[in-house]
C-alpha cells in the first residue's frame, strides 16, 4: 500500500521541492509525495535547474501551502528546515514526524558559480537523505 509523505519547508520553493523530486524518484510506486510550505514563495528557478542537472524534472511542481493538505492523512511528515518545524501547525494525524535542517540554498551569496555550487551541495545532501529515508522506511 502506498504511503503518503508530506515534506515541509518555509516557502516550498527550494529544499522541499528538491526533496519532493528525489522522494518521488526513490520511492517510485511505494509512496505518494507532497510538499508544502508554511508560506508559498513559488518554485525557485535555480532549484529546477540544479535538479535537471541530475536528471530529475521538477519544472511542473507548484508551491503549495500546508493548509491545502489539511484533510490528507499522512503516514510521514518530514520538515526540512527549523523554521517549518517550529511553525508547523498541529496535524490531527498519526503521521511519523522526521526532521532535518538543510541549509537554505536560496540564501546563498557569491558569484553565480559559487551560488550554483551551494545549490548542488544542498541538493546532494537532500538526495542522500531521501535515498536513506526510502531505504529505511518504505522498503
């Protein structure tokens, strides 16, 4: 039976979008994956580009507010930043909660190539987290 996974971040623009892309990739038919934010900031174009480099297309993802999913009974809720963990509303659910505070690539500074490198580093951290999560919880 498919598990329902919600990935939460502040603005649902970078980290949660990257995590949704990888979680869908690694989980395959074992899960239905959603991502949302406590706010919505739109999907960051750099997140789309950095995922495309790794063969994952998130260009059709949308930035969603957590309130949109209030009626879904999730099996897992994963917060990918401390702000979302602190601001996450109470969910009347039996979902197992997980948390990992990934750095925010949207706050990266420097030259264009330095910013891209920071996006790649965060992408790779999230990729490994998602691979391990699926291996430990869905297989």
